[in-house]
C-alpha cells in the first residue's frame, strides 16, 4: 500500500498543498518550522483520526480558517481509493470515500495504514500510562478498524458513568444517601462498561502477546546484546490497595466481563466517594522491561530511544503480517540517533513499500534512504 497523492487545504500551515508521491523512499528536507512534519502528520491523521503531536483537532486548522481538508489517493495492489477527511473543530468531522456521499470518519480507518516514528515516541517509554494505552489502542484499530466502535463505546459509557459517580459523590457530600435511581442507573452502566471493557481488554492482551517476540527481535537488531525486552500488561482488575496484580494470559471475553463486574462492585463505595471510575482498561498500563528492570526510570536515553523504535518496528511487522505494508513515516528521527542506530534503523526500514522521511538537512538522511526529495520552505513543497 502507498499514498500516490496527498492534498491539503487549510491544514496546519498550508492554505493549499498538492504533493505527488511514489513508492519507495521520499524525503522532505528543509529548515525547522517550515511545515515538513505537517505533511506526514496529515498521512498519520488519515490512518488514525488523530495527531501524534496534539490531543485536539483545533491546532490542525490553519489560523483564520473554519475547517481543514486532508485528501489522499491510496493505491493497494490494482485498487485505488480516494479518501477525504474534513476537520471541523467544535463540530462533527466529515469523511468521504471516492467522492461518494458522506460516511462516518471511522469508516475510513484501514484505507491508509501507517507506522510513524517521531521524537514524541520517547513518551512511550518515559511518559505516563496514557501514552502506552494509546499506542495499543491505535494499533488494535489499525489491525481491525471495526474495533474503533468498541473504543468509542467504552469512552462514551465511561464518560456517562463518571458523570453519575460525580453526581453521587456530590449528593453524598450534601448529606444524601446517594441511593435509589442514581445507583440503579449505575448498575446498568456497569454492565455496559464491563462488556465494552472486556472486549477492549481481550484485544489488548492478544496484541501484547503478539508484539512481545517482535519487539524483542527489533531491539536486538537496533542494539545487539542490549536486551532482552519484555512487555507486561498490568491491569486494574484485581487491584488491591496501592499495588496491582498483573492481568493473566488472554482469556475468554465472558471471564474478563465477570472479573470486571466483580472489580466494579468491589470498588463501588470508593468510586462514589471519589466520583470517578477506578477500574477498567482506562486505568491499565503496559510495563516495558529491559532485562529485569522497568525501562521507565532505569533505561538510558539511548536505550529508551531503541526501545521506542523497537515498539514501532514490531508494529510494522505485525501490520505487514496481517496483509499489506503500511506507510513508514520517520519524522525527524535520525537527528536524534547516533551513527550506529541511524545505520541499523535505515537498514531495517529501507525495503518498505513507501517510506516518508523528514529532515532539517540532507546529511540527516542516511545514504540507504536516498530517493525522491522535496524541498520544504516558506510554505512551499517542491520536488528537487
């Protein structure tokens, strides 16, 4: 799979941009702050409906514009598709496929698949659990776009349940018993949360099991002799006091549903006191270990970089195994790496069907990744 043409309207710094792309390696080169990352960010947005740089859509729309449009011609074998997303901050986004009638934005998931390497990836190792949860959930959706609906359902139910818990907590503080209709409604939302949560949890556990050997292999390729690495999913189901128990190996959805219902029941009193849901996939973490120790807090800067890259390379291998190579995006990555890691990473990604690289100067692009080149400066994108 590759993107044959990228078109932007009022996206980030671009009033208009038309970028024809070929299979193989394409490098966008230019000084910092000129819009290189904006181009590859648009490709990532088509693949995930989210930016790797910001949490909301508002910064994606050019200053002074009401909306932005990202459009791509995508080639998969003999088949071509035109996918379009209209970004409307504060309102519902819109999507079209092959200029047909409007579809839901999540219906375009799976048309463009990408794996993005960026400086922000260090947060996978050094950052909060939310970064790792997002990594897992985006990869789950990339593998099976239908699961975007499960994620959406879980988030919707969680929001509603938290609203009810907050109301119960306020009632408690004002002397009410916090019983009756509110708790009866909460019981119903428990069922919905546990059902969606069990499905999401099962998918995460399956994914971690599949990623483990691939991440270990990739780390060894990037930093020979520096491993092993291991991925451990740590869940809030079975949480006791300050500690947490690891969720066991993937089990049936019904077993996970029952365990989550039990955990919700056990935490009900504390949740009402605090006004927030304390158990579920939104509270879980992926513990990354380097040897016997957690990478967070123990790994050096170079080791953390190698770990983050290994996770992305493992994601790429997994998506390839599912059928169809994703677009590989390397956003200003090589400037962060020493010579040895640069060369090893270039060797690993060079065979990709389509590789998009951004760099401030030509020297930051390894020789193995010399291909098509665009100069990006002052809002223009020109092939050279």
